[in-house]
C-alpha cells in the first residue's frame, strides 16, 4: 500500500492564483481530513470528510474548498491564494470516524504564496 | 489558553538520557494521541490511549484522566529520536485538537 499520498510536495503561487492540492489513500479509509501547520501553532483542521459525498468545515475553512467524489481522493482547492495561506498542508485519513482510529498522514505540501 | 498544552517546547538531551514530554488538556476527551514528526516533515502515530499506560519499544505513554494529563517517556534516548513530538486529543468525533509540539534534540 502507498498509504496517503499528496502532490505536489512544493508549490509557489502568486497572490490571486488558484490551485488544487491532491490527496489520495489506498487503504479504503472512510475519514479524510486536511490540516495546515504554521510555526508556533499546532496542526489546524481545514476541512474533513466522513465518507464519499460528505464534507464539512473544520477550524479554519475560509479560502478553501473540498469535495469527495470517491473514497480514495480528497482534493483541497485554494480559490484565490493569499500570503496568509503560506503554510505546510497535511492530508490525513483514518479507517472510520471516531477518536479511537489511528490517523495516517501524507508527506505534506509546502506552499508559499507571494 | 490552548485546549492542549505541551511542555517543554524544546528539549535537548544527551544520548542515553531518560526523556519526559508532558501534555495537559482542558476538555473531556475520548482518546489522546501521541504523534512523531520527523525532521523531513512526515507525521506518524505513536500511541492512542484513553487510560493507563502503553509501551512500544523504548517509548512509554501514560495518561491520568482525572488530572487531564499525559506523558510520553523515551528510555535510553538516541539521536534518531530527534523529532517533534505532538500530543492531540479527540472529544468523541474524529476531529483532533493538537498541541504545538515539543522539539526534541538528542546529541551523541
């Protein structure tokens, strides 16, 4: 199994550009989520999904969209990039909803918005 | 005040030392997670626990639900243990609330 994969690993955008961060898992996990990691702060939840066709907002959803058309894929879209979105983005998945499920993380995408 | 507080923020140790990282939380939880973030950035799950103690190799995690406190111990530390250790809590759903992490450096 490849686990959780993310592309790209690095990305530089100009303010106002849009892009999609890709996330895929091959473990048939129901729960998937996107986090951002900023210096001096813990990981913060952007959006999450408890299954195909179901998504919901997390702690910091503004400026981001998600969709979940398949169990495997959970892309994160930046609609109009802003410098405040410079961060490291992690996708994670777990077998099911519920705090007792081990979370598996992707390798991260380092995004810089100029 | 953050719901999850870790201490210390930074920790430097000599190889072979016993290490303790602390995590305090202020809400009722269903599970507490300890994660390790490698220098390259990858994050892996070390432990999930809701009571008592768990051990995996040289790593031990304990939790005291009444005191809302957990500790991660590393015995016989090694330079390869150098990483950021992150505590996270779940309040019943899958949403986790994370601490800021503890940067551990183990010198040879």
